[in-house]
């Protein structure tokens, strides 16, 4: 019996007076990889932001539960402490804050939440060495300011490095493939695959089938106008690659 | 979100000013008001020589003819100079031989400020000259410094014990004719610190002074005179806290630094005087004249982290008189709520091949106004001199203001002057990114701000850097709206 990790029920949300998600339903079990595809403006990035708790978006209806707990109103840091991770489509630069200081602060804040002591420097550095090897992150980047002056590929790699350090239960990859050349794509996908276990799950948001050659999904969902209009296996992604989205738009049936 | 605006506000109100306590010690106060008799009273209380009384009286005469400066980008109600007591000393009962005899109330105050003398003595590394209101009450490490010939004492003691040094250098960098507040200070200064480093001596520890305005309605007028003789080195720390008060308190200090040939002075300030409450009531007026003069191949470096005071008017400056001398100014100025700061520096290049660096980081929050005002002046004889200035502003809200007023006067065509400026707003996306990684909003703000100010914080001595970071955190709590 698979264990339910996250369940989104009839989720509606808006930014300003623009409705974006219009009754979205999704269930993700531990050990699964879900791909979410869809045309521009269908609400893919909104979904990732809302899952992570970005309060620019107002949830007007529906709920998100995570490990059996309703987290619809929970703040982003608490979601993070409980194991949710978002790899940003456009990772943010924080000048003057070194990558490792950033991560150490993040880990220690989480430890504090769970009433644990701060991570000892030695253990932390050992972990940094292990995890950066896993995603092939350049040694120099660890001491540089967070994402400042990083190339597109370096930024994405850094996201996966952070993901490895925080060891989340639910990872949401928001267009992690955009701006990556094929070699970088392989390294990043390889990192994600190594982190996969029966205890965690991944939601991959992407425009292109290409990434799914490397991170193979158990389910592929098509998002259109704020709803999931079709669900299939990995072959659905191949079909979309050939036919585009138009053939699905007319039916508007929820699978 | 579980962290609501209301919670933020409550937390701010409760935490508003950590050091807002008043020490209950009997103190001896001069009658309020300012006239020649008061100045004579101060001078006689301090048993000053004739020449110093003359100096005070001349300064007072000049001050009466001067006008309060209006050019700064600040608005405030003019202090009533006749409604201030110009002298306040904790009542002395008898000579104290050891700490056990010190008033326990006073010791408690020091403990709250985190500078208990016992601890300081044990931990070593920092010699503390503690100025409580106007009179210095405790000095440590004096003996150790004495062995090297270093003089580090209160200004009043220096007047008694080293009158020749005081007379030779006092007023040479900031004459009493310099400006309104320098003249006022010269007339009524109460006490302060004095430091002399002999030729060729590298001071082995950071010298440190804590100032504190304690007596209600007392203006405080300190004077600091620091002389680094040829080829000597000193690092001097100045830290300030003041208890919470409803009426505004005036603070007009004068700091003079003299770096003789090949000497180096590093002067660091962390200032968190009471900035007033979130309605803009109360707070310290801080009108300070700080200036240093450099001899041949000498160097003066000012580092300041300013988070306090309701109104600040302050320009630590360098006169680069000697050839090859170097002036530096590293500043972080934070304003929140209704605080106003007009601060910056003046770099006056006189000698050949002189070099100056200005790094100014302004952080504005709430409804505050934060201005950088800087002058780089290259004199006719300042061949091949160089200046680099960088002025950055960080805005935390959309109701605050950041202003930059850079002035450049160049009279020598072989000089190189560079100026860079940036303004940025702390980003919601930066905050969300941190929060997604499990870093709470408050912590994220502190992280981002400390990152922004890192270039300056790195210039502070270790023990100060930690305090300064904490101070930035406290000053900006709940400030992103």
C-alpha cells in the first residue's frame, strides 16, 4: 500500500483579481515521480509557488494536505522544515551571503524547529563535500555569494545541491531544465535520480519531454487553464511532444 | 501566514529598545541653562588650568555669534540650549580602591550593557574606559598600557596629568571656530577620552570606550583626543548605548585624531543611541564633529555602524596633509521608523600621492530618511592623488527615503576620482527564497542586510563585528512591510 504524501483538493487561487488555478486535484504518493506539463500560462509555476506557500497568491478555495496535515495556511519556512523543497525556475541572488553560510543557516533553523542542536561544523563540511560531489558543483561556488554571478547552469546545479543538503520529502522542480545544455541537463537529472527513494517524491514541472528521458515519471499530467485535464504515463509526454496541446484543449475532460 | 502584521507590531513594541533602562544613582547636576558662570562652574569643578577656561570662554563667545547649520537633509525641533544641564557627575562618596567599592547600581548597568569590568579584566584584550554621563568611573588595563608608555585615560585626567600634550594638540584638527556644535562642545565639554601612543609603539590591544547618556535632560558633550606618534599603531573602538527617554537629548561630541608620520589609527564606532519610538517621539540628537589629520605616509581609517539616534549629523573626515597618506571611511548607517541620518565623510587631499577610499552602505526602513553626504577635495598640490567612492542604498519599505549628495572639488588634473552609486530594494523574491529554504523572515532580513553590509562589517575588529551584526538584526526587526 502506497503512502500518501501530498493531496491537493479542488484548489483555486488567484493573484490580484486574476484567477489562475481553478479547481486543481492531485495526489502524490511516496516513491513517485509526477510530471506536470502544459502550455504557457496554464498555471504550472503558480502551482509550485502555492505548494511552497508564496503569499503573493491567495488560495480562495480547496486545500493542500501534506503527510495528513492541512498546510493550506502554513508559512513557507514551516513547510520547508517539514520537508518541502522548491527548485526555483529563476534562482535568486543574495549578494554578500556565501552559499555555505546560507545553507548552514537553513539547516540550523530547521534543527531549532525540531529542538535539535546546531549542526557541528565538521559534520556540516563533510555533508557539503558529499552532496556537492553528487551534483558536480564546482568547489569555488560553495564559498561564493548565493547565485551571484553564477551562469544559468551553475544556478540550476546549485538548486539541486541545496536540495541534496536539505534532503526533502517532496521536491518540486520548476522548469529546472530551462536554460540548460544537454550535458548540464544530464548532470542535474542524475543528481535528482540519486536522491530518489521510496520515502520521497518529486514533482517535475516542464515544458519539454526531453528532461523526462532522464527523470522518468510515473505519471504525466497536463495542466490547462488552471485544471489538470489529462493524466497518463510517460508515453503521454511523448505524445504531447508530437501533437502539441491543442488536441486536448477542446475536450476539457478530467481523467 | 501565521506571522501576522499584528504580531510583528506587538513584538516590535515589546522589544523596542533593549537598553532602555535608567540607573538610579544620585547625581550632581549643574543648574540648567548656559552662560559664562556655568562654564566657569564646569571648569572649576574639574579643577582646570587657566588656559583651558580661556579656551572654553572664547569658544562660548564665538558660539553665540554662530548660526545652527541648516544644510543637512534633516528636520527637527531646535534644542533649547537654555533648558539643558551642562554638567552631571555621579556623586562621589570616597576614593575607590577596588571594584567591590563601586556602586552596585552602576555595576548592574555595566552588566546590562554586557561590559562588566570583572569580565573585561579576565577576558583581557580590551581595555575599557567607561564614561557614565560625564565622568569616567572605571578604567582598566591602565597599568599594562603604562608599561609601553601608552596613555589612555579620561579627558579630565589628561588635563590634570598631561596638560602639555592636551594643550599642544587640542583644537588643532577641529578648532572651535569650525562649526556651531564644535564651538558649543569646546565651551561646555564635560569629559571624554584621551589617548597617546608613543613613537614606534604598536598598541597591543583594542582600546575601547563606552559612552552612555544617563541623566534625564542632560546634554552630553564629550571630547576625544587621540594622538598616534610617529610610526605607532592603534585600534580604537567606541561603542554607545543610551537609556530610553521621551524628550530629545542632545549629544554634540568632538573627536580629533592626529596620526603623525607613518602612524596608523583605526577608529571604529558602533552607535545605537535611543532612536525614538515608532511614533517618532524621543530619541537622541547626535551632532558630532569627527576629524583626523594624517602626516607623511600615515593612515586613518574610520569604520562606523550607525543604527541609533533620532537625528544624526556626522561626517568622520580625513585631512590627508602628508604625502602618501591614506584615508578610509567605511560606513553602515541604518535608519528605521522616523529616524533621520545625514552622514558621510570628507576626504581632503593636500599632500602628493594621497589616497582615499569611501564605502558607504545606507539602509532605510520604516518612514526614515537616510542621506549620504560626502566631499572629496583634491587640492592644488595633491599630485597623483586618488579617491574611490562607493555609495550604496538599500530600501526596506516604500515609505522611506535614501539620498546621496556627493561633492567633488578637484584642483589638480593628475588626480583620479571615481564615484559609484547603487540603490536597491530588498526583494520579496529574496525573502521568499530564504523562507522556502527554512529561514524565517526575520532571520532572512538579517542575513540579506548583513550580506549587503559585509564589506564594511569585515573592517570591524572581531568582537565588534559580532555585536554590530546583532545590532543590525535588532534595528531592522519587522521592518519589511
